[in-house]
C-alpha cells in the first residue's frame, strides 16, 4: 500500500513537471525526492524509492539508469549509533531505520566540517528550529527524540567531549485525551462471518481476525507469528511484542482451530519461511503489518461496515474485559501493556462506574441551601 502511494506521488510529480516516466533521469529522481522530503515524513530517500524504480525499469516504464540506487556510506559516528540502537536498545528494524534517517539528515545539514566535537548548543537548537520550518510538529518532536538520543550516545561513547543533549528543545505537541474506541460484538461477528472460508484467502483472513479480536494482538505481532511460536501441547503461543518483549498467551480453542485449518488447507506448501501467514498473491512472502491492516479493511468492506484499523479490535477486547469486570491489572497482562498507566485508559470507558465515584460539588460558603432564603 505504501509503495502504491509512493508510485501515485511520483506519477503526479511527473505530470506536474510536464514529463513522462520514459524520460526519467537520475537528476529528476533527486528533484522528486527533494520535493517529497518537504511534504512527507517517510519514503523520501533514494533507498526507499529504489524497489519501485527497479520494478518500473523491469517493466520498461523508466530508463534503467534512473533505477540505480546509490546508498551512501555512513560515517563511523552514525554506524556506531545504529549498532547502539540495535544491540543495546534492541529496537525494531523499522524504528532503527526511522532514527537513522533523522540522524543522517542532522549530519548532512548541521554537523560542522570539523567534526562532531565542533558542535555547539546553539547549533543543536538551530537544527530543531530549522526542522520546524518545513515539517509538522509531530515530525519535529520525533526528530528531537532522535537528536537527544544521538547526542547523549556520542557523549557516553566518548565520541564527543561534551554532552549537548540538553540543548535539544522540548517540543510540545499536546494531544486531546481520547478514550479507547472499540466496536460492537455484532460488528466483530459480521467481520468474521463475511470471510469466505471456501477460499484460501478467506481461511487465512478468518484466522488473522480471530487473533486480533480474541487475543488483542497488534498487527505487527500477527505478521511476526512463526510456526515455532505455537506450542500445541501446552496450548499457548509466543507473542513477539513491542520492544522485543516475548510473552506467552493461552491459545483459545476457536483460534487454534482456525490456525490449524489455515496451516493444513491454505498455507502454501512451498513457503520458504517460518512465519505462519503468507501473502495470497505473488511473490510468495510473509504478511506484513500493512497487509494485516488491509485484511481488516477488506473485511469491513465485505461486511458493509465503516473501515477500521486492526488496533480497534484490540480496543474492543479491552472494552469487553472492562464490561466483564475483569481487574485492570489482568487486562494489562492480556494486552501486554508496558505500564499500568496505559491500561488505566480503559477505566474511562466504564462510565457507569465512574459516575458512582463522582462526588457532589460543595456549595459555596454563604449560598442558600434547599431553596431557603
């Protein structure tokens, strides 16, 4: 889906430039990426555009020269930062890639030619202010987080002699307080009922939706589920969660049956990977987080419901447990929240219980009571 959006953006840009894809040059590719960096927060590097250009070149739509991806070599200071994120912080590959893209942008535009030890607090602050001239507050906030981590690492690792992390401005981007919003039981039933389990894709989609709705898995956790993570004897499955946290959950009979039906009758026999769920279209590959989202959206279309994301099904499970008077700490264990504060948000959906806690507002001193003058 992201590649389709990128292709659409490239097509619009070529049309605006008055040129066609068949005459695309490497210089025009760089101009397009420069424009995309000003208007988008992702897929704006030559490396990100590379797979699309290679495919277009293979189809004869663009010249082969425009598809050559030249990946720059990172300086050792950034290489070590990437190793720190992977080995010490144990971040996901996608998170590391996002942090490294911001770090490279900082290096290219704000690190003095004399090296990182020539950086000043004023220069660090200027980097954040410059970032805010062309990007949204949420992007500037993320840039600040990366910059703070980068500068602190450089100091601790001895790459710089002074800690400039305090020079990164705190970017305030307050978000409105939102309640967790799930869907009704009837809607979940409709999503499951409209999976055509006479087809391989329908069998797969049914199992994916059950994992989301009955166990509250995140989309990326469904995509990461591997054959080795299913312990059929004990009736549990291993969830590879956020922050490289691996946790076990009971495997309900209904969910287990759906997975078995997919493995026996729908999963390609020649799949050369251990992930449970595979794409139903060529090339044969494991499902991605985005593909799981697409499964939910298509299920909504079939059921005649407004489109929703996989996380809404996770919220639905949380709300159902609140309605069943499950303690918040148990809800946090099932949903595998990192802190009780995250689970506390579900307390707000129990409006009836909250009303019982509300106390009458005290009357001001000297005010009349009971209508007496």
